[in-house]
C-alpha cells in the first residue's frame, strides 16, 4: 500500500502495507488484524494477537524544523517501554531516560540544530508481546541558513542502484548556484548528472547502474552559497561511499516470483515465491531501490490513508521501496499457499516468513540478509502504475535525456564528475 505524491527524504516514515490473506473465513475480526487472518482454510490456528501496547511519539514522523528543546518525547499506553533509541545519521545516539513507570521517555538535553534523527521505540504489554515504532524528523537549521541532508551515509557500502540524494532544509531559489557547489566524482570514471525534484531535493546518478566496486566522492561546497534571498549554506565537506557487489533482482507479479540476480552477468542466485498487490491495490511497476531495512516494524493502514483496515505491530524483515509505503517484507500470518499463486496485498511485495524477524532461513529472512540499501528490484506486471521517480530513490525510471534536462546548469555531464568543486573542504 502506498500514498501517492509524497517526496522521499532520508529517514522518511516507516509507513507500510500488509498482505491481505486468502482464506475460507471472513467477518468478526478485530480491525487490527488484516481481513481473513483469523483461521486459514485448512483450519490453521490464528497467529498471536497483536500487542496491546500503543506507542506514541512526538514529533510527527517526517517532521521538519523541529525545535531543539521540549519537542521530542515517547509515551506508551497499556504497556511499558523497553528501549528507545534516538540517533543521528551517523548512528550517534542521543542520551535519554525512560521514566520509572516505563510510560514515557525524553532526551536528557537539547538536540543539535540542522540534524536528521531517527527515533526507534520498543514496548511490551502485560503478555510480553512487543510493539515497535519507527519515526524520523529533522531539527531546525539556524536562522537564515540551509543545510543538505544526504543519502547515502558517509562511509557506507551500497548497492548498484543507490543515487546521491540531497534534501535541503530550506527551499532553494537559485538552483544553479547550489548545484554548482556540489560535485559527484566516480572512480572508475563515469558520467554523473544532476536532476532537481522540486526546490528541496537534488539527486545525482550515472546513466546506468554503478559498476560494482565503484568509489564515489561527494564534495559539498555549500558554505556561504546563497540558495535563496538571505539564506546561505553552511556545509563544506567531502562524503564518500563504495558500491558493493552487484545485485539486481526482478519481480514478475504475473508469475508471482522474485528472482535474485548477482554479478555483471546477472547470475540467478535464487527464485522466491511472492504475493504482490491485489487488483484494487496494485503494486507499482518499474525500477525500485531499497532505501531502508527494518528487522521488525509497525505497519498501520491509517498512515497511508486506508482507515482501520489493519495495524500489524511486528512486521518482519521489511525493506522500503518507496516513501509512500511500498515495502518488500515478510509475512507470518498468511496462508503459505498464497505465495507464488496470487496477488492479494495492499501494494507491498510479501514473502513467507516467521514471526519475530529472527529467522534467516525463511524466504523473507534470506532476502533480508542478502540485501543492502541501494539494491535494485525491477518490478514487472501486466497492470499497475509506474512508480513516480521522486517517490523513494527511484530516479532510474526517468530516461537519461530527461534526467540531464532536469539539471539547473543545463549541460551534459563529463566523465567521472557532475561539475567543478568550489573550494577546499573545511574540517
């Protein structure tokens, strides 16, 4: 399931979809359980009831310009908090304290300005059933300045489909000046081009997927660059990442298969059975790039505008494909006969799995362990919409000529770089 038109940003909401199950029974189910999950046609016992614990977190997922003091807190009803982790993009954790009664958490001090954070909370109810919640937000930049939040992380190893994506804390009016202050260099050299998605997002990619082993350097020379009247950049630094092994998988929703291919020749590693979106909630077609991974996450239909159809608090092995909520994920509650036979979900790609997110042997667990951010899924189907390129890290769906035309500098890329640097990095 997905909500259309939302622009992706790093740490975007962990909203998602769940697989509706084909069974012989219906009616009389709790709104928190997908329709048909009570008893399978073969009389299987229903999965354990979801956790009674209800986690609430502030600020809202995806919030920007959050105040550094007093705006971040976590609470839980009908349970106790087990852990809360607030961390910046580098993984540096912010100290915080869970109250004596386990009902609330808050950071121990003010947060730094102009910083992207993720907030991950775990609670348990009186039966020991877990509930998890993930959210992300950014704190306000200093007045009259702007910063770029970047993907992928500095020092990371990524798949061949990972673009360089910059999200700016303020709308950019002089896009040419800002674009000129960013250089993306590949080793071995390959032409890299920029493309703007609106006034706050700038992506870079080559014409085709990166080659395995490519080393990429991103030079940000935004310090003192005027992005809009009276708004100046503050960053001057270099970021580096490495492209790991090549893995480009194909999903055939008509055949209900996911074929994992590795290496330059596309050697078939494994074929997995899947269930995609139903005719009423078709899965996006096109090239989609894994942006985030969660061993367990909550998927709530309200977050994607689908009312109270479901609320599953421990969906295992979830890998994000779009900002609007398309995931490839594990499913422990469905009739196993669904996978490889029918498309029944609200838009996600589901694989058979075990509860808890610990299994490495289930189809979903195996895929999770063999996937890194930046890996590619090429989704094919006889019906369904093409994924919007700005919905996630999915700019590969823009033809190269159109991609180059989206540059504010209006010039063809040179081999190995996107443009000239504008000064040395400042530590």
